[in-house]
C-alpha cells in the first residue's frame, strides 16, 4: 500500500498571508498581502529571479521585487497594481 502525500505547513511562510500563488511545472511563486514575492523549486534558468541557478527547496524572498507593488502572479508572470 502506497502512502498518500499530505499537505504540510511551510515554515518559511509562517506569519505571512498568501494572496496569490502560481505553480509552474517545477517551481512556485507566492505573493504575500504586503506584496513580497517568494519563489522555490527548479531554478535552472534563473526563473525565480534570485540571482543564481540553484534549485531552491524552501521559499526564498525575491528581494528584487520588494517594494514594487506586486499583487498577482499568473502562469508565473508577475503583475503590479498601481
């Protein structure tokens, strides 16, 4: 009998209210209520915007997007609300 995966809390995002999330084939972006964007997963092409190409196993704040008024992500595209 195979065990079934169960949802688990993500400690890095504890204390943040997630407003929006986008899931790609191998990576994820999440936007918090204050506009911070976190990314994790496969980053082979630098798609997470973290300045490197290492795989990221826990959500990392994408500092280059801080203060930009990000409110939505869709299909891993990022939208500002002005």
